[in-house]
């Protein structure tokens, strides 16, 4: 078993400084909630964690499959509920690729499926809490 540990230090108002693996970043609230917009909000960072986890899987798998791309982005859209505690009711990942030589769609789909169904721990956790879907886009 592996233990992860982070520190979250209150700075002022609604701002907190987070230290994770030696890296620091600030989270803060919007001014209408007492913050000063010194950093992103915590819930959208959860979406970043999901994209980062799955993205690392997809890149690793596609590299092993000898699939080359010049650009890769993951847009994540999370739909929050209206009732407190406001949690994500649904999350959609849109895997976007650009490739000069074209990508084999079957291999890209296999890489995303492997990430979503077998490797990405963030996806596995979030699927227990909300609907999680994905799509692939090839851009010019």
C-alpha cells in the first residue's frame, strides 16, 4: 500500500497554499464567497487531476503502440448539481488530437478504454460518485 500526503496551509481569507510532492500552488474562492481569486477552485482541480491521470495513461499506451501525434489536449466538463453539497453529477472527458500522419482510431479508442477501465485510479474513484463519459476529437 502507498501513502500519499499533502499539506494545505491557510494563508488568509479563503486562500490556502498546497504543497504536494514538493510543488506548491494556491487555491482560493471567488470574491463573492470571500476569496481574492489567488488561485483555482478545488472542484475544478479535481477535473484537472482526472485529465492528468488519464492523459498520462493514454500517452504511454499510444507511444507503445507507435502512434504519433503533434498535439494532445483533454477538455473536461463537469456538471455540478444545484443542492448542497454541490457535487459533480456528470463528467465528460473530450480527448483531442492533432497528428500530421493521422492516428489509427481503433488504437486511440483502445488506449482511452484501457485508461478509463483499467489504469486511471482517479476515473475509478469518480465513477463511483457520478456518471463519467468520454469522446475523441481529431482536429486539423
